[in-house]
């Protein structure tokens, strides 16, 4: 059992940290995710832990993918893999500039902690290659039938979208019930993500983090090809 020793997220303000302080030890991190809390630090300051209200989520069964993106995905230059280069994915997520952000929250301490979570089987990465070169990807945490998305990057237009769609379709095929997108972005909203009351999210999390999915989306490291049509279930 992992342990979150601090405030109850259900009682915290929806637009402020649940807790400030603590450490990056694995028990605290996993205990936080079990409670619907995630770290979003500011470099050089104590860790800020968040459980926003509302919570941005996506139902894998309700994924929206535009015809134009399906057309992009059918191009033969793509290759998508899983858990083949976690280290490069998280470092690219830390380095790639983002609009409205002067610096990255993915500090060396974050990289070290999530690399250990990857070693333990809780953190996973998706890599997108174009003609053999890593050009996009994402990583996150899995618990039961829920995937908590952490960060994504792209060096080529649509590369992170290809990774995201491929992952969501595989999660759906394996019986995952929810993708925790954490905070709203237009990018994720375009795929069908929506704002859910925190109370609903926490109730859902309490049930489905304990339920094993029907399949293992991490077992096969290579998608045979990037599909231009939705995955069959």
C-alpha cells in the first residue's frame, strides 16, 4: 500500500495546491495518484501537489479523431512503439519549448522519480518515429483501468497526436475506462476530453484504479502499423 500523508483532495480548494512540500519518494508519488493528486512543481520551490476541480478527462470509448488526422496517420513513414525509449521521451518533454511557459516543470528530480516509476512498471512511454527518427511521444502513469497522462512533445507536426490516438485506441481495446488529462487544453479537448467535477473523478478513480484491465496494452512494444481507422474491440 502506498501512502499519501497529507491533505484530503476532496476538501482542498479546486484552484490551489492540495499540499506544498514533501518529497519525490515512490510511496508518496503513488499514494498521491491513488488519491487523485499529481505533482506540478515550480523549479527551485517546494513541490506543489494538485487535484483541480473540475478535472479534465477523456473516455477512451469517446475518442474523436478528425478525418484529416486519420489521413496523416495512414502515411507510411510513421512507426509507433511503447516503452522503447522512456528516457528520451521524458527528456524531450522537458526540453521542448511550450507556449506560455518560460521554463519546464520536468526537473532532474522529476526525471529521476518517473524513471524509477518506469522501472517499476507504473510509468509508460509512447514513441512516434518518422522515417526512423524520434519526433514525438508522451508518458504517463497507469493504475488499474486508468491512465494518468503527464506530458507529451512533438518535433514534427502531428507527431504527438499520432502517439496519443494510437495509445487511446490501444487502451480502449484493453478495457481502460478513463484517461486523466489533469488540466484543460484545447489540444486535448479536440480529442473529446471534457471537464468533470472533482467529486465524480475521485469516485471513479476509487473504483477503477483497483480493477485490472481486460488486456495488457504494454505487452507488445510495437504497433504493427499506425492505423488510419479506429482500433477494433
